[in-house]
C-alpha cells in the first residue's frame, strides 16, 4: 500500500525578494497560481513576486526553470516519520 504522504507530496516554495526583477515569468508559467506580486519594492526598485500559496504547489518546477535570476527555490517537504519508518 502506498503511503498517502508520498502520493500527495508537498513542496515549500521560496522567492528571493531581493533577487527578483519582476519579469512575471513565474506567474505566467505556474499552473497553480502560487505566486502574486508583493506590495513593496526591493532594494533595486523592483516590485518582487512573493509566494501566495505554497501548499498549492505540485512541484512541476516550471517557475524554477523560467526564472532568469535564479530567485526561486522549490524544496520537497520530507515525508512524515511514520511513513518512512513503516516503509509503506
Ligand atoms: S513548481 Fe510548478 S506548481 Fe510549484 S510554484 Fe513552481 S510552477 Fe507553480
Ligand atoms: S521569474 Fe524570477 S525574476 Fe521573474 S518575477 Fe518570477 S521570481 Fe522574479
């Protein structure tokens, strides 16, 4: 029997607000609407993108490959202890 946690993987999405140049590519390519524009300006004068709903991320990494400034990090959240211990 497959572990429910493995079937429904969760991801943590982070944007480096100081590295973002507000090109909007990530907003365009994300099928889950994870990103939105921030309500502040960064040190370079750009209004960066911020994460609106990390829990909606499906881990496709389209945003990661679309970002010309390497400002996005996608990390898979670790499976729950009990799934790993039982190896199911
Ligand atoms: S990995 Fe895919 S679903 Fe997740 S934030 Fe990036 S584009 Fe959206
Ligand atoms: S693709 Fe990268 S630089 Fe462009 S808006 Fe998104 S996070 Fe910012």
